[in-house]
């Protein structure tokens, strides 16, 4: 076999494997996530990164960007594995980003905590029992995170920050992506408090869809604290109204349109 033929055979095998892998993932997502069809998941064209969860599951991402340079926006869902709707919205937004001709480079990580997501029942924490949204290296984490967990949460196992900052492969993956991608905006999707939170150096959006701004403060090790306060990357935190039920397609689109309108007004291209 000629070298070019061998290369084509290897490429075809890789594409076939990746296609089968994506189909298997979407079968899993379709069975687990609310308001998501298998076809919608397949259309998202998720790609496995080099990173894996504690239990060895692939951590997937998707880049959507037109030709040329523009804003860099990182969208993260499923940081807490039992907030199923957050992963659904992130996957739906991939389709909206694909139809958006604006010069924006979107990077989506729809399910950062697959071990928690696919547990039975789903769990907020990862397979090591760590709340990934308390595991980022905010200043004085070694002192503040354990004290907060002990005194403010009364040792709540759902909010354990871990033994040290970035102790978990999932939080390290997101941290590394922030270093590589250098986003100018981070959108972190959660549930079920039904509000909009914000951390960062610019004026926040007042609402996204039915969610109104209600800044709830910062926590040691949280993504909003690390990205928005410590690093100066604006972090929009969306708290959907339900963890188990996805918002309607109209509401999902309305949140997207409101976000885009705010981005156009507040973020330089």
C-alpha cells in the first residue's frame, strides 16, 4: 500500500472511530439530559479533548468560530453533575452559535463533570466527592476554602472543596483551557436558583430571558471568584430555574439573544 493510501486508511479509521464515539456519547446524553434529542446532540459535533475525568470518561469540547479573529467566549455546563439542564442548554447553544455569523470564537464544554452526571442518581460532586466549583485556585485557597467549608457549610459533603486547589482532573482541564484559550468572557451555566450572577470588571447584564441579575457573592475556589474577581475575566453565571427540566426552546433562545445583545454593547470586538 502506498504511503498516501495508508494515510487515507488511517484517517478513515479515525473518522469512523470518532463518529462511533460521538454516537455513543449522544445515546448517553439523549437518555440522560432533559429537552435534548439525539439529533441535536449529534449536530453539536462534540470533540474529545485529551483530558479525562476521574473515572476515565472523555471531557468533550466544541469550537465554533467564523473566519478571522474576534471575541473569545468560553461556555461551560455541567460543572455540577446533578444540574442536568445546564448541559442541555450548553448543547443547544452550540447550534445557535453555528448560525451566528458574528466574529466570535466560541468554545463550549457542555459537561465538565461527566462522572457526576452519569451517576445513578446524578451527583453534584465528581467521582472523588469534590465540588469542582470550589476547587479553583483563588487567592488564599489553602486557608479560606477549608474554613468556609467547615464553618459556613457545616461540612456539607456536596460542597467539599477538595484537599487542595486544582486537585481534580476536571478542574485542571478547565483551568488549562482558560490558560490556552484566554477567554474574554466566561459563561457558566448552573441550576436551580433561577437568577443571573456576575463577577468581573465591567457592567453586568441586567437579565437574560426570565433570569434577572441577583449577585449572590463569591466563594473560595469558585469559578466566578477565580475568573471574574482574581483574573479579571468577566464571568456570567446563569442559574436556570430547574436542574431536571430544560427551559423551553423559546426561553433558551431568548437567553442567548439577550447575552449576545449585552456582549455587543459591553465587550469590544
